C-alpha cells in the first residue's frame, strides 16, 4: 500500500460519533486522501469534513488539532499520512 507523507497522529477517538482528533505536523484539506496506520489498523479514506472547535473548516495547518470523521475505528497514536 502507498506510504504517503506523515502529516499527523491521532490523539483521541470518540467512538460514539466516529471522530478522531488529529494533531497535525503538516497541512490537510477537505478532499485529500489519507492513510491511517496503527496496530491492526491500516486503511485509506478521503477527507469529507474537518472541524476545529466545532466549526467546519476546509483546510488546516501544521500545529492545529482537528476533528476528523473516520470510516473505521482508530486508536490513539495511529499515524496519519497524506497520499
């Protein structure tokens, strides 16, 4: 599977709403394809929506913590790659 560029890591996962908190080390925008990798976790998805402080955003920069709807269960510490 394609490796991509490391852009952040998951710091929290809200299982009821299937949202991951991602601490970014690089920029991301809606429409980007990402790969999430961790222990027993490895999948690709397109970013449909992101939020910062409960406000929808189109783009996020390094250093920001974003809320990201994920298509599979993830865990804290998973790495996020931009493809």
